[in-house]
């Protein structure tokens, strides 16, 4: 699966851009615990990105 995002920064200082824009999402502590139990605490962001992409794809396909 390829995840593509748009970044707001056009400056080329330091590390190359990752093509992602950071955002804050507040989730209940129990939801985070459930995700951690499934994927471990170092893979939470990956899990959330994949879940969002899957849901976007599902909704976009249902609109057509």
C-alpha cells in the first residue's frame, strides 16, 4: 500500500521531506490501548494512517 500526503513546507533544509503533514488526533485512552495490544506501541501511527487510508478509499468508492 502506498500512502501519499501533501506537505506545506517547500524548504529543503535538513532531512528530506517525508511527504506528510503532522496532525493531532485525540483518541480515548482505551482506543489507544486496543491499538497497542494489536500492533505494539511503536506502530500506532502506521496503524492509524492505514486505517484512515482504508476508510477514505471505502467512502470514495461508495460515492461512485
